[in-house]
C-alpha cells in the first residue's frame, strides 16, 4: 500500500483541505504513478458542490492526471518505472459489452468506473482522484504521455483535450468546416486550438468581451460577444457545427439558429440545472440536430495525445499549489480562468 497525501472535500459547502489515505498495492496489471500535475476541471467543482446530486463524501477530485511510473505489476508490458503516464476520467469499465469492445468505454453498458466518486471494486470504497500524490490504475486505462510536450500543460488534455477532440472528429470537422465554440474556459480553449489544427474556420461565442484577443491567439478566426444581438445577427444559418462548452444554463435557441441546414449543436457542458428546452421549430425548419458527447474512449484519448504531440498542442495553464485550490474554484465560477488551472502536486510531498 502507498501512503497518499491528497486534498478532499467533506461536504458540499466545506472547502477542500488536506486528507490522507492508502492506495492499493499494484496488482499484476496495475501501475503505481507518482502524480506530478493534475488539471482542475469544472466537473470537479460541480461534483464537490454536489450539483449533479450524486457526490459521496469525502471526495478527492481530479481527472487530468500526469506523472511518473514508480512501480509496475508482474504482467505490465506497456510501462516501466521512470516512464511518463496519464490518467483521465475513467479507471475501468466492464471491457466486454459492445461499447467497450468498440473502444467507447465511456459509454459502457454497465457504467464506466470514474477516476473519482465511483465504487472502487478493489477497496470496496469509493475511487479517489488526482488531487493526490499517487494513483494506482490498471495499465489498460493508463495513457502514454508524449515526451516533447510541456508536462503541466499536457495534464488538461486528459479531459478538456479528449472531450473536445472526440466530437470535433466524430462530426468530421476539417478544412472547409465552419465551426462555432461556445465559452472560452478549459474545454473551450482546447476546442479552439484543435478546430484550428483541423483546418476549420472557427468562431468563438463568449460572454466575456475581454477574452477576444486571447481567443484569436488560441486559434479563433472570429470572436462574437453572445450577449450582443447585433453581433450575433450576421451568423444566422452560417455554421456547420457548434461545440457548446458553457458550464451554466443558457438559451440554446441563440446558437441553434446559427446552424445551416443539417448542422449540429453538440453540448458538452453539463450545468447544474440543465438548459431550458429549445424551440422545436428552430430544429425542424432546417433539419438541425441537438446532440451531446461524453469525453472519449481510451484508444481515441491516445490518438488525441499523439495528435497534440505532432502539432505541439498543450493547454494554456495557470500553475497553482494545491493550497490555492479553493481560490481557483472561486475564480472558475466567475469565468476567470486563463485557461486551465493545473495543480503542482510537488507542493503536497
Ligand atoms: P470552465 O473552464 O469554467 O469554462 C466554462 C466557460 O463557459 C466559461 O469560461 C465561460 O466562458 C462560459 N460560460 C460561463 N457561463 C456562461 C453562460 N451563462 N452562458 C454562456 N457561456 C458561459 O469549465 P470547463 O472545465 O471548460 O467545463 C465546462 C463544462 O463542461 C462543465 O459543465 C463541465 O462539467 C463540462 N464537462 C463535460 C465533459 C463531457 O464529457 N461532456 C467533460 C468535461 C467537462 P466565456 O467567459 O467565454 O463566456
Ligand atoms: Zn473533466
Ligand atoms: Zn462495457
């Protein structure tokens, strides 16, 4: 067993604070990772505050994990001590259902095992995430981390990266596509970088006028302040695909009406109270589609990491010591993230 230092929340309204527990001894297929960096996803905040109504306390959040392999089980061939490795949102799934067989473990028919706040079949308790010094994970759910990328900037690829890469790929975004991205936070800034790398013409829709310059630097060809009706007007019926990353409830018609015939609005943001139902006529009149997407499978996550390595793409981050996590949550709630907080776990050792 590995004695592990972490940060946990003990209730929906209590701040995160120091917490210690033991990680299991690595089994034959497990790797023990010494965590170097962990990104801070808005999902961590939703979960800590029990906004999705399923949180079990104490909760140790964190699913954008990168670190160094410290130990491997006897059957592990893919990793050896000293290698870099990553862990994203899942640490296991049934591995036998059609979704798992298809490499879509996030849609596992029996339900994936989340990196935190899922039943832990090894310990009988609850899984604890990456705001911690160590993690033990089956090699099938560990990712190879490229050596040429900044390690701290790579951490957010494990959730923000794959959650935007997967739908952009699924809906065939590429040269000639006209794409919209809603919200410039952790997911949104990765969506801009990736859509730009795929060759799409990309427009950011933001509620924060002050982010326009950054958005262009990150890959946006145009920036629209979504609260300004005059700015929105010229975009009606003009986009093939919109990825909506907003973590707060808003009017979907605002974006649906920007789609061309057969265009798709894909939701990845999951606000506490959902969104008001859109106008059905807006969907019907141009055969528009409203869709959703959940992270991405392990195989596709590795593909995304390799794509980012080849195109030198990492997240733009603010590195924080774990002791600043509660402040970071406050800022994230005010849309004041540039553009992902990443925890340096060195501060917990
Ligand atoms: P984040 O860093 O806080 O960014 C969210 C951005 O949404 C904000 O920066 C803001 O950008 C925009 N926004 C906030 N309030 C808005 C409003 N009322 N209307 C329109 N836009 C608004 O959060 P994140 O980590 O990117 O996560 C975003 C959402 O995705 C969260 O709900 C999270 O739980 C979810 N998520 C889903 C998946 C999945 O698999 N589907 C995976 C990870 C995360 P501007 O200032 O530019 O407006
Ligand atoms: Zn996440
Ligand atoms: Zn399955």
